[in-house]
């Protein structure tokens, strides 16, 4: 089991739901991130991230039932993700995390996960 899979049990479904809601509030206020979403309504994207995080953090596996194999890097090739855009994404996620009361050890675990995956999404200089 990878260590991230303990997060679901440690913080619970409701905090993961709030995390994605806060994250998308940040996206809606960030010009660089917001312009990646042509749709008016960010809720469907919020739900996809929510289901994905439930799954990677060790909760229900409904993301894959709905969306198939995540293939995250491949799915992100449609946007030019450089280190600057990665930082916007990570800052939005860290601001969202700051709104939750998280145990410092869990927070570190989650930050490590997000940094690792965000670095992996870089496909442009
Ligand atoms: C590094 C900068 C990143 C940028 C600019 C970015 C941008 C985006 C955008 C614009 C979407 C489309 C939203 C939608 O309609 O679902 C998306 C989808 C998604 N992103 Fe990212 N993302 C980044 C990093 C990450 C990271 C670090 C994760 C995971 C920890 C992640 C997980 C996802 C997931 C699960 C989806 C939905 C995929 C699907 O089922 O179609 N992204 N991302």
C-alpha cells in the first residue's frame, strides 16, 4: 500500500470533499488557472477531482468506474504545463488545504503527494 492511501482513513470523506470545493474556489479566482476551463460551470471538474482523490487516498474506487484508468499525464497534455503554471496549481491546492484543520503529519503527506504529481504533469518549459 502506498502511504497516501492512509489519508482517506485519517481525514475522512468530508474533508476531501471540502478540499476540492476550496480548491475550485481558488481556481475560479486565479486568472491563469481559470482560463484553462472554457466551461462556465466548474462543478463537474470539481467532482472529477473529488472522486479521483477519494480513490488515490484509499477510499471508494468510483473514479475509475466512471472515468477508466486515470492516465493523468496523458490527460493533461492538452494544456501547456510549465513550472509557473504548476506553481499556480500547487498554491491553489495549498491554500485549500490551509482552510482545513489538518494534522501536520497528514498535511505533509498530502503536500508530498501533490508536489510529486504536479511535477510529473510538467510538459512544457
Ligand atoms: C500541475 C498543474 C495542473 C494543471 C494546470 C491542471 C489542470 C487541469 C485541468 C484544466 C483539468 C480539466 C478539469 C476537468 O474538466 O476535469 C484537469 C483535470 C484533472 N486533473 Fe489536473 N492539473 C494539474 C495538476 C494536477 C494534479 C497534481 C492532479 C492530482 C493530484 C490533477 C488531477 C486531475 C484530475 C483527476 C483531473 C480529471 C481527469 C479526468 O477524469 O478527466 N491535476 N487538470
